[in-house]
C-alpha cells in the first residue's frame, strides 16, 4: 500500500556518491527524512524520497558538500503537471479522488462464506433486516449488534462473524445442523466385532450379550445379538446397542530414505498486480500464462487509507510467484529418525483416531539408504459395529 501512497503523493530518486552514504544516512536520521528502496547503483547509492523530502535533502547535501543528483519526479503530481494544460484530465482526477474519499464511508460490498443450505440471497435479506445493507454508513454500523440480532432472529444460523475490510463486509457463518444419529437405525441388528481383540468391558449394552471380559474375539464375531428365543418357540428381535471395548493390536511400518527432494529457490520471481475498485478486480500488470512450472504463491491485498477511520474501496492485490527447483539432498541419521517418528505418529493417529494407546514397542533399523521403524501398538477401543438382521415378512 505504500507504493500506492507514494504514487499519489509523488516521489523522486536521489543518486548520491557511495563514499558519502554514511553521512547521508546520519543526516536522514537526525532530520527525520523518510526514504525507501535503498540500493547500490554502481559507484553511487540510490534512494527514493517524497517530493518535499527531496528538496530538503538536496539542500542539506549542498550545504555539506555532498554530491547528490535528483532524477525525474514520478507519481500523480508529476503527471498532473505534465498535463496541466489539459484541464479536463485534472478536473476528472480531482473528481475521482473526491468520489473515493466520499465513498470510503459507505458499505459497497458484502461477501458471504460458510453457507450451504441457506442461499446468499436469504443471508443478505437476514442481514438487511438486522441493519447491514449495501450503501449504509460505516460510521453508524455496529457489527456486534448486527451479529447478535442475526443469532436471535435467525433459525438457520448458529454462528456469525462480520469483518470490515475497506468498504466490504466479509461475513462468515455456520448453519444450524440437524441432529444426526450416530448409528443407523434398524428394526433388528446385531453388534459384531470390527476387529479382533480381547474384550475388556461392555458399556450401556442392550441386547443378547454373547461375550464377557477376557474373551478373545475375531473380526466379524457376534458380540451382542438382536434376537431372543421366546417360550412359545418363536423369536423376538430388536436393534442391539452399546459399546464393547477390547484390547486390539496394530502393526505399523515407516521407511524414510536417506536421499530426499527439497525445495531450493532460484531467486527468480514473478509479480502480478490487480486493481481492486469496490468489488471489481482489474489486472493491469503480469501475465499468468508465463508462470514458472514450479513456484510458491504469496498473495497480499492492501486497501488505501488516509486514516484508521477512512479506508477507501480502492486497493492493490499483489500475487508473487517464487520459482523453486527440487534438488536431492542426503539426510543425517538424526534427521531421518526425526522424520520417521513424525510419520509414525501421523500414521497411528490416522489409522486409530478413536482408540486409547495402551502401550507400544518400536524397533528401528538404520541402513546405508534408509531408516526403517517397525511398531506394534496396543489400543483400547470400541470394536462394536451394527450389522442389520434381515427379517422376512
């Protein structure tokens, strides 16, 4: 955003002999002169300053006998001076700036995220009824009050957050979710073992219990039945329910090679800039068709503001692409072991997300080409799953 401010206020590059660089830096610090983009230009240093600072700094350099040369001015003031005889352009620019300043106090856009069942139109209607509407005054807008009203009056929204960025309100919300049963409901069903193990305990079990603590069961074995024998020789059925905890065992294997690929940045970078005006975006620099084949993307959006209370609906979106190449490196034994244990823990959490780890035994093997971890882990977990019983008419 500084570059946009520098364009509006104007700037100039000063070229100073490198041997006087220290004296000039001390001069800027003592006088409070602000500069940016300091760089070496052959036997000189170059720095950018505002138009007013350029005059003061040049005068101070002449008084001290420092060789300093000012290059052509850049920015909006120099453009207006260049076209000073074309009054239409000047008047248009002044009107444009006036419109920007006036529009900075009005809400020009609302962006909604997080809604799935409720449409954008329904959310916008709810926000309008609660005091958030396009064209409304930002100085009179209290986002906390709007959020509380939405939560009170809406039956579909359970959480909402409104953030103002420039003249755009970014609305994030969560919808009220219906109560979904944890297990499917059947007229008749058994609880069977999803995995083999040793039964530890039963919790809130309903049905015809077929196992007890200490029993060893295999995958698919009946734990709690949904059928009962009746005295007259018939059968009564129900949907079994409850939790059956068992000690289970898992085997994990992780192998980390010694040679791995790693990113190395080449130093080449491509930058694209877009002009944001209200909710419209216009690209005016860059060509995405010539992007590097492998690159990291960094995106930044900055809105112009003259003060904390005056944020204009005018900004710059900057997207930087840093090119990198994949190079092969050799890891040390310590690095391979750290990577192996990290991969092992990730594998254990993903494979047994709801189990409680009781104990584990890990063995490692380090060869010339890799590190291999073998782990046998014992868990306490609920192994009961529903299996429907088909009842003939």
